[in-house]
């Protein structure tokens, strides 16, 4: 029952609706007391041969009135109780989604997408069941049960009632014994469901890789393993839950035996009439539902409690991003000063950056190159405020970037990663996602800067072409250029291209670079690249390896230094020349 106290914040908010709902249930229970009593009175009239047409019609009319009233009252409690439960579902989904939007990179490294989806769907549904069917089952079983017991004692015989309900104490004992075990079983069941969600999500997203490597059969076998684990966890939870109904049947059977034996003796000794015994048995039949409802109630409450524990754990996760103590109200602009003494990723003691410093003046373009794993993405991640805890300082216009409100800071950055996320809509809406008020002309200008306009015009529906899920209908180069157009359209103070030209040819790359330079004559740009031709026109270039800057200068200065940049540039130039010869022969 602890789940009700933990949801008290919601019940307090909706107390009027729940009060009307419970009141309607109470009146329904009162209506349910009347028919058995009428049946008993009619049976007695028949046995005493005092039945008349008027008496019968009057009682039938009363039954019809009670039925109509009961129908209306049932409508009321369903609207109030079930309707409120969907408000709880909406509120929890909203809280979870907003929580997801606030969390940092570390959070998404810890929690997998499928697991988060399971929390936002299956777990919330289980909690909603508590606020809907759970409240209904608890209130209805208590009201119906107590009203039937009261009617049995009031209209028939209180001693017979006491003997008949005595076996019901066993249900309370059974519920106490099974409660904790059911909660643990449902926790494991929900965790198993999350694992299936993760597996399904990964397999669907990676279906092309699975097919290309011929791993469909192995993946199916792996999926079957997750399914079997889920079935095993569910079997245990339902096996424990299934113990209630047989026990309830046995207990109700014992109560019926007591009723028939003691009630029959009471009729023989003229302590009650045959009609009263019929009424008593009818009340006992009405009491069957509350008894069986206890098993259903424990299923709902324990599953809801386990799910609420999981949701609470998720909502309890704190973002490691810094909340500004002295928030800067002005928009971030000016010189970017990066001073990083040491940085390591959370839960990883290895130094990712060590004594990395550079200054990028407003309007300049900087290139960041270096071997794979050297630290390029780490620098960009810190600029994007993926992590806020480090030994160093990053400032924009003399203000620490952590003193800006995160949304205000990120609004001034246009970021294009190597792997881009596209939405399942048309090209036009994908480009103007960062600026939904952009005109068609602005969208087309941004596409031109990204050298994507010719490709779009060649498509059957032009800018109205649907890109498919994750941009499945586009090539790798088209995806990258669409993402560049999206970033350019937002007209950011700082444009970051993180190896986002890797899937385009050299000619297209030069077109894009020239158009970006023309479009952003006063804008600051950072280009991280594996292909050195992407950064040779930058105002300054950093060569990063093993978490530190090993070379720094312009393209000409780095070539003259005869270091890593010089060797790599010549190697890439030779490879490009060889590739060109092979293409000409083809």
C-alpha cells in the first residue's frame, strides 16, 4: 500500500475528482445492497403465499430504478477515477521527457535508449494502473465488501456473518507473506522488459550492418535469449501472483460451507427465514468479487510500486552540468579562449587532455587535426559543454562558458557532427529545424551554401522529398550537407564542423568551404577534420595527439615545420593523386 502514499502528491492535486469517484462507488455499493434484499422479501412473500401483482410490480420497478441509478453512478466513477489516472500518465511522461532534455552526456552513456523508452512507456503504464484500476479495486473492494458484510449482519444475522467471514483473515496473512516477493519479482520482470527494448532498438537501427555481415541468425538467437529471460522473469512474478485466486476460492468455499451449515440450522430453528438465508447467500456471492479483487489489487500495486521505483531512480539522476552562480545575461560573443590544464572523462582516470591552450578571435577559422583518438572530439565536446568539470577554463568574451545559461550558450553554436541525426520528415523541415520561422528562400540559400541545392532539385519532389527514418533515403554526403545547411541557417556565432565533410569529394568540399567563408565573413568557425585539405585555408591549425597540442600554426607554417602535418599532408596528396589516376583509367 506504500505506493499510494508515494503518489500522495498527485492524489492531493486531484482530490476532488477522486472524492466524487469514491462517492459514486459508495452509492453503487449501496445500490448493490438493495437487490438481494428485494429478492429475499419476494421469496418470503412467495413462501408465505402473500404475493400480489402490485407487490411484485413495485419491487420490479424498484429494481429498475436501482439499475438505472447504478449505470449513471458507474459512469461517474469511471470518468473521475480512470480520467484522473490518465492525467497522472501525462504528468509523468512530461516530467520524464523534460528530465531527458536536461540531462548531460554522462547520463546518456549510463542509460541506453531502449531502457529509457521502457521507463517512459511500460513503467508509466504500470503506475497509471495504480491511480486507475488500483484505486478502483481498493475502494470498490472495501466499499462493496464492508457494505455486504454490514447488510448480512443488519438484515440477516450478525453471528452467522461473523462465522462466515472468519476464514477471510487468511487472505490478509497470505498478502503479507507474498507482498515483498511479488515486488522483487516485478522489478526483475520490468528490468527484463527494458533489456528486450534495448536489444530490439539496437537490432532495428543496425539492421543494415547485420545483413551486410550476415549475422541475422546469430542476432535472432541473441534476441531469443533476451525473450527467454523475460519469460522466465514474468513466469516467476505471475506464479506468485497466481497463488491468490486459488487461495481465495478455497477460503470462499469454506465460507459457503459455514453459511450453508449454520444458516440451514438457523432456518430449522426458526432463527431466520428461508428468504433471509437466500438474501445472505446472495450477499455472499456479492462478497466474492472483493475477495478475488485482493489478488488483482496486489498485482497492480506491486507492479506499479516496482515501476515507480524505477522511474524515481531515473528522475533522481542529477546532471553534472554546472548551474551558473552569477548568470551572464548578455549573448556569448567575442574571443574564444581555451585553457585546459587537465581533463579526464567521468569514471575514467586516463588523462584525455593535458595542457591544451589556444585563442580564437571572433571571425577567425580554426582547424583541428590529428591522429584518431588524439583529442579532437574531446575539445569539441568541452566547447559544447558535454562536460563542465575540469581543471581549466573556457571563456567567450571574457566570460566563463559555465556562467551562461546552457540553452542561451548552445543557441549561439551551430554544430555539425560526422554522424548526423535527421528527422523523418521532408528536406525543407529538416533544414529549418533550428529556425522553424525561416522562409523558403532562406532554406534554399542555406542549401546552396552546403552545395546541396542541385541534388535537391534533381529529386522528384525537391524540398518536399521525405528523407525517411534517420535519412535512410539520402547518401552519406547528402546527410552531411543537409546538416551543414541546417547549422548555417541558424546563423550561429560559432560554427563547429566535426569531421562533417568526410563523405563528400574534394570538389564539393572546396565549394562548401568557399561558400561558408563567404556566408560567414564575420563568423567564427572551427573545423575538426581527418582530411587536411578541409583546414588548409584556416587562420590557424591545431595538431592534437595523445591529448596535447603537438603543432600549431597556419598551413604554410606547419608544412615548413616538417612534422606530423607535413608528413600526413603529403601522404594524403599522393593518395588523392593515385585515386585520380585510377578513376581516369576507369
